[in-house]
């Protein structure tokens, strides 16, 4: 496992030591990237002899040299579509706590424990709160979770079951973030908000390593990623850069397709307008609660990655999302999360517009299991009269 060399600001490139815990860049408030001495991991011999561990910790040559707090997260299946074998679904619902958030929180709580942090706080649109609660419990850390009061019931139940201090807020994740920011100093909480500490990205980057390994150490043509806070997309791009530096993969990087909900599309709007950052999206609403992030902290990184890759940002309506849930359930036997269904619906639209061809090999991320949204989906099914009325 490599030693961390330093932390580097993603915006101004200011450097800091990782010997003590850090939040954001003190110069410009940009997100820190973790930089390593990766010299020992160079070459395909290392790549071909990774630890045969069925979790994200198989990538120890590119992760911090610390004892992991793990619940066997990562190494999720990549499933070919029954209708188009060029479409691969990365099934993140197989993670502990049922979503990709397990990856980031495993790494985050690993480092919190390493640093001796006793209390953490997180604002969440739902799934990050549950993952934070689970991994904090595993690490012996006190967790304080702030979520909108209308998050799916499963998110609330799991936070309580994992022993977290949960607060439901009348508002959005941005309102939850304001509460954490206002109280963290007095309460002694370390803020593990999206992109406000460096290590959730390191957990999420393992999705990039996995999809390339599962594709035979080659890049797909495109990656579809449901984008609320966007840490997964940012982490995967970091992984691609690292793998190229190590000589683990060559070729053209995939087009990165960031997918949002039409009811909360700050990054889509910024992309359309040619802006370098988004503006606060007003009156955000969507059944895909994980996409209900009105102003992503790392919006400038998301937009840069999409443009560098030749990708795009696209939004889907709730009706399009629901239709894709029904379609994939009936045709593929997979219950998508609303966020994942936004990505599958986006694929259909980009095929119709000829942005992509059916012959392009693509990876679509289903970022969580649809079973965590049964209350939300049943409401939608009744609205669309897909549930039979009692006799």
C-alpha cells in the first residue's frame, strides 16, 4: 500500500500534508485530491497480481496505507443487458447498505479512525447518511446525520438501526449542510460532507478501477453516471489518470455522461450555458432523491471532466425515470434505483439522438438497489395505475 505524499487542491494546486486531517483548501476552498508515491505500483505485473479480494480493497496498491474499516464493499457485478450486450450495468446495489455510498464511507471512516476522530457529521440526500451511520458504527465513531424529512423511509430506518443521531430537516441537502456548518465547531464534529474531505473520492475511485478491470483492462466507449454531488464521476476520472500513469490501461478514455433529473439540473443548465460552475437550482424536486442536490460542491470538476472526455450532461424527467424502472424491471429482471433509471433512460435518448451508436460499449451505473425506494416507487406506481386496486 502506498504512502500518501501530499494533498493537492483540485482548483489552485496548493499542497498540504496529510499527516493531520484536512477539509478543503485553505487558499481557495477547493476540494483536495490525495496524491501518492505510486512508483511501486507501476507496470502490468502489479496490475495482474492484485490481491484476490472481492472488495474494493483489492486495489491496495493505490489506496492509503492504513488498516481498513470494511464491510466487504465494492467488486460489484457488471451485468450485460439482455437486449444489447454492448450495454453493461454496474450494479452498485450489491454494496453494503445497498448503494455506492458504501465505498466512499468505508474509506472516509477508515481515515477518520486513523486520525483519531471521535465524532462526524454529514448532510445527506439519503443514502450517504445510511452509509455514514453503518461505517461509523463499524469504526466506533459517533455519527450525526442530517437529511431532508422526505427521504425514502429505508434511509431513516437504517440510520436509527446503526445507532446514528439522525435529524430530519424541512428542506433540501443544502439546508442540511448549513446546519452542519453552523454547529460543527461547537459540537466537535468533523464534517464529512461531499468533497469537503479528501477520502470519499478515494473510495469512489475504485469504481473506475473495477470497471476497467471487469472490461478486460480496456476502456468502454462511454460511462453513464447519475450525478448529484458527482463524487463517483470525479473519482473515476482520477482513477483513469492514475491507471494511465501506472501503465495499467491505454487507449481513449470514455465519454463521461453526467445524468441529472429535470427537476434538479444545475449541472445540466451550466453545461448548456457554457459555464464553468453551476448556480443554485431553485425549487428542486424529483423522485430520485440522490439527484436532488441543488448546488454540487464539485460542479467545476464535473463540468471539466465531461468536457475533457467529449461527453455530455443530460437530464431526465420523473416520468422518463419511472418508465425506465418499469422497462428494466420487466425486460431485464433488475429493479433500478431512480438514480440508476435516470442513467438508463439517458442512454435511450442518446441513442435516439445518435450521440452514441448501439455498437458503442457503454457502462451504466445503477448506483443503488431499487429496494431502498419501495415507498417512493409504490407511490409512483399508484399514480401511473400500475398497482391493481383491491377487489
